[in-house]
């Protein structure tokens, strides 16, 4: 049980709730009424408050802008059939945020700041949690430098914030991806395992080039030889080869995804063979050509499961078998949705009730 912290709450007088069409929610375009803020000053967290969502004031000299000293998390809240609000694995996001903080020379966020700030914010904006099929409230906790100093050194002051937005499906159909063999998302010894803002900024250009050539996203390969499969866009990527679920091991260059872990846990619980190992690009392409690759999919908070329809490599597009209702990725997606919305028993202890 965490300690309760004092949070100063200023409620909005101009709710945007009635202007939102919850049957047609574009991802990341509509934000809830309030936001949570906590300040790290003189070595401790304080000044906890919930304010109406709006612009914030930062120094133009903050290292968050100049040197990318900024990290974030992504998580979701769901509405159960009984109307309860359920969070999916929030403590895993809390722990991963602090792993990222270590890598980026930032202070750990206190558990009571993270969990109590999150809980009170969601309670205040509970009407923003949608109930329609395939909808949820996306939650973005983030931590950034609040220093006013452009010298290069670890910052002293920081701000932690949480904002939320109702969302629908991230992808409306199976995606077409290209195996990237020039640009790198991450390298050994780098920040690939952290959710650092710069990781994603650096991925925009190669992703844009792929999209200009008709692909939805990339499959990233290792930054040294471009020999091994790593991630897919902003998600972990998994493959069913023969009857084995294969994915790259989390490590220096690969984010330890919470959805990824959920997928692997369910697969193992169902008795499926799972291999967390290096997968060569040549092995993957051979599996596609021989028909041994049954399905491929991305796993991440935003999309949950993103089915892959086509894999492009060296100018050739390989179409994958059409996803069937009994495919592993469909079964996992349905199982996760049922657990997250309280329609099925949560035997793994993943769900946190607000």
C-alpha cells in the first residue's frame, strides 16, 4: 500500500467532454480536461497538482529541448461492462519509467507520486474513459528536465506530468512493413531499452521514407550489421514460425515491452513453445518463402496487436497468409481485451481498479 500524497486540484470550468464524438476518436487528437504535474526541486518531489489541460511554461534553455533529457511511458485505462475503470499493469509502467530515468540521469519518480497522481487524475476525468468496443483512455506519463542551463551536465530540476486522451484503434487494418537495412533505431550501449524521446525523433526520417514508398512502418534491424530483426516501428515484433512464437530478446537495443511480456506470458500459459532469440533477416525471409511463417505481428500499448500483412525486403514484397479468427494474434488480442476490460479472470494480477 502506497502513502497518500497531497494534491492540489483546480477543476476546469469549461469541460470539452460534450464536444467529443466517442464513436469516432482519432488517436492522439483529443485530450481530456485535466493534467497532473509534480515538481522535483532540491532533491525531492512536491508541488503536486491537477490543473485544467493546457499549455505549460518552460525555460527556452531547458535541456529537455536542447539535449533530449526527456522520457515517457504509454498505458491505458479501460471501462468494464459494469462501469468500473481498470488500468492495465500500471506498476510495470512505473518501474520501466524509472529504468529509463537511470539511463538518462534523471531522478526516480516516487511510487506514490506516480500512482496517486494517476489515480486522482483518472477519477477526476472518469467520464473521459470510453466504453465502446476497441476504445480506451490512453495515458501518457512523462518526465523532463526543468533546468534553466544550457551547459552539458545532468540536470537538477525536473517536472513529471501525466496527460490523457480517449482513443480508438491505432491501425484500422493489417499493416505493410519494410525491413530497414540502412538506418538504425538503436545500437549496443545506447538508449534503445529506454523510452527516451530522442529514440523516437530519430526514427521519424526513415519511417517517412518508407511511408513514401507505400509502407506503413519499418522492421528495425541491428545497428551494426543489419543482420538481425529487432523491433517493428514503435512496437516489439513477434513471428509464428512453424508452431513456435519467436521474438528478439529484450536488451540494450530493444525495449522491454509490457504488451510483449503479456503476449509471451499468455502463449506460454497456453502451452505454446516460445523462443526469445536472435532472428536473422535471412531466416525470416526463408520462412516466408517456404510457407513456414504463419503470422507476424507487432505488440505495443497503442495498437496492442498490429497484424502484419506484407513484409518488404530489398525491393521485394512478401505477402503473409491472411489472418484467421483462430490465429494466435487474434486469440491473444481477444484474451487481452477480455482481461483488460474485466470480462475475464485476471489470474496474472495485471489489472488495477481505480
